[in-house]
């Protein structure tokens, strides 16, 4: 397939007509002769052609005459010699002449660029033609030749323009050092007078614009035409006043430039701001002033001033960009607003996190006596309050009207009614647990599933229970509210251990009780010792088949003391009983069975 395509393109190139360069690449004499012969030839054949072909022949004759005139024109132009510049008034006039020539140069460059585009278009059209001697083909070739010759001539003129303008700039630079500048005390008042006239023009322009709008609303055509004429005259007058004001300000600027006064940059900046704000047709003038300041004041000084202004411009542009709305909510949310929201939220979130850690782990004197549960409640409530306040301030900072969020709240309420039931249920349950304090951090609980452990966290959605195997179990708060929960340390953290043991039949019961209680008081075991109501006791529970059963009733604290030391556990007390009974030669029974055999 690719091979066939290559063959097709090759054949197409063979068939396509080439550009006939004889219409424009010969000498002037030969081209003139060629054009005249072609005019005679087509004029003689004109009578035998149709009306449509006659029109094409007339167009071809016109092109040939244009070409004949074009080659006779000189490929140069005469520019008057630049006179010596002696005073400031002459200097301003020469600047105006320079700007006028620059505008002509730009115009010729634009014309040349347009001709290049037309040449490219004609090349494409000619390549599609097949009949070399047809009227259409010759007309296209002649038009192509016309643009080629025109651009050739333009290039020569443009080169001369550039040389002339470069020389003109150098003369302006050299004259800047020698021109006589009078002490014109009325110049500033002249500028103020022109500025007042300009302000009056702006007022008149606004007045006419309002009147035109009224006329359009009332569809008064005569009034509309009359106002358009007035506006056109006013705009022409405005353009003249702007030009007068610009060159008068330059007249006040030149003395500072000549004396290399740094105040020049300040006045020049004000002039550039005025030009940028009120007119876009002074680009060449701006470039000339930059050239003069750079060459006369020095590259370093000018570059520093330009860099400083560019830096300010970059800051101003960046500030405008980050303030431009990018999200269409309310009056629009900008990058700056989003940044402010993020900074406020990060700051508020950091403060809330710091507060929560500070309250939860505080050892300050005013919180030392406060229970862990109370500190946890204060930490959680304060944390969520600070986060909520931060979020509200963040929304206000980006300009979002909070009253408009009622629609969002309504939509969320529908979602809550369906998809968020469990989440909301757990959230409300968490609030109930915090305020009700039926379950608090540090409590030992047992839920209906048989899970037992210590509550280590109570959050807004779930709570964490750490088992005695040091496994953290995350339990939804609604489970703790809706199911039966046994709180082993609800009123306080003291609970009773019932430690079972047995002795053999024949032992003195009073002696056993006395030995156990006395040994317990003298032991190193940790339990509640100094509370009369919580004193250890031993009670007999049953007379079993092999033993007399007792229970040691001892009270312990579930939570460690201030030094981090916890109470003894069930294993500690069982070991104590075994060693105590063995030490005092009290027999510990074990199940026995007597077997009696009868002879038959």
C-alpha cells in the first residue's frame, strides 16, 4: 500500500506544472520585451474567444501592464538627509520623524509577509494545473511573478530602511549629548493643561457612550448616526491629545536623560504606564527610549532599572493571576483563596492536635487530679470544636456564604437518612458516651460477646478496648450503647478476687483461716490493705468428697498506682496459698477412689 502511494505521488509530481521563472528572473530589458510580446499575442487572439475568456484576457493584460510598470520602478527610495539637531524642539521633531519612518517600515514588513503567504498559496494552485498554455495557468504564473518581483523590490527597500533608521538612531543618540535645553518653567503647567483636556475628553466620551446606549434602546436611528459621528470626531481629537501629551512628557524627560539623572527612570515609568493604559500605538517610541537610555546611561544602570521594574511587574502580574477566580462558586474562588483556606485549615488542625495531646497527656497541677476519662472527654470535645471552627473560618476566608450551605446540609440529611445511618448512629453514640460517662477510658468492661478488656480510647465513631492479651479491639460506639455491657470498674477501680483453695478432712478450720490471713498480711502481695471495709476474708464454701473448700476474698485495684505498680493477680494469690499451706504442713487433698473387691 505504501509503495502504491509513493508511485502515485511520484506520478503526480511529474504531471504537476512547475513555476515558470521566465516571467520574473530575466533582466529588466528582457522582461519588458516578454511582457509586450505577450500583450500583442493575446490582444490579436482576443476576437475569437468567448466572453468569459475575454475577461480572463483583459485580466492578463492588466497583470502584464502592472508587471511592466513594476520593473521600471527603482528598487530604492530617496530619504532626505538628517539635519543637525541643535535644540530640544528640533530633537522632538526628529523623534516624530523617526517614529513615522518606523511605522512605514513595519507596514512594508507586514506587506512582505502577506505576499509570502500569497506566493505559497499560488504555488499550491499552480501545482494542481495541468495545461501549461491555458489562460488560467498563465494568469496564475503572472500573478506569482508579480508578488515575487514586489517582494524582491520590498527586500531592497527594507534593507535601506533599516540602514537609514540605524543611522537615524545614532544621530539621535549623539545629538542627545549636545542639544541645548532651555529652562522651560511653563512646561509642567503645559502638561497639566493637556492632562485636564484629556480628562475632559474622557468625560465627554462616557457621556456620549451613555447617550448612544439610550438612543439604541429607543431605536432612534437619526440620533444613533449623529452620536456615532460625534464619537468619531471625539476619538480623533482624543488621539491627537494623547500624542501631544506623550511628546510633551518626552520633552520634560529628555533633560533628565541628558544629565543622566536617576529621576529619568521614575518619569519614564509614569510615561510608559500612561501609554500602556491609554494607547497601544507607541511601541516604536518605547523601544527608541530604551535604546537611548541604554546607550547613554549605560547597560548596567538601565538593566538594573528594567530588572527592578520587571520584578515589580512580575509580582503585580502574579498577584493578579492568583486572585483570578478558577472555581465558579459564589463570586469565584481564586488560587490565593484556596491557599488561604489550606493554611488556615493546616494551622487550625495543628492547634487542635496539639490541644488534644496536651490535654490527654497533661501532668499539670490543675489536671493531675482529673480522671483519664474526663481528660479524654475534654480533649475530644475541644479537638472537634477547634476543627469545626477552623473549617468555618476557612470557608469564610474564600468568600463562601455559609447561608448557601443550607442546600448542601439538606442534601446531606437525605444521605444520612439512607446511606449514613450507621455512621451517624455511631457518632451520636460517641457523644452520649462522652457526656454520660457510663463507660470511660481506663474502665474494665465485658460485653455480651464475652470480650473483656480495658477501654483505652473513646472516639466519636468508635472506641478501642485493649484486652489483657494486649490486643486492641475497635468496637463501634453504637454496640456499647445498644448491647449489655458489664463495667467492672464503673464506680471505682476496686474489685474483689475470689481465690478458691481446699484442705483435707481432719484439718483445724480456724487454724487454716488464721494461718492464711496472717501470712497474707505479712506477704509482699499488692492488694487493698488500709480499708476496713475491704479487709481480706476467708470463708468456707463447701464440704466436697475429698476436701473442705474455702475462698480467699481479697480486694485489688484494677489500675496501677502513681508509681505505675499494679495489684497482684489471681496467679499470685494461688501461688501464695499453695506455698503457705505447704509451709504449715496443711494437707492439700486430691481426689481419691477406694476400690473394694468381693470374692464370689
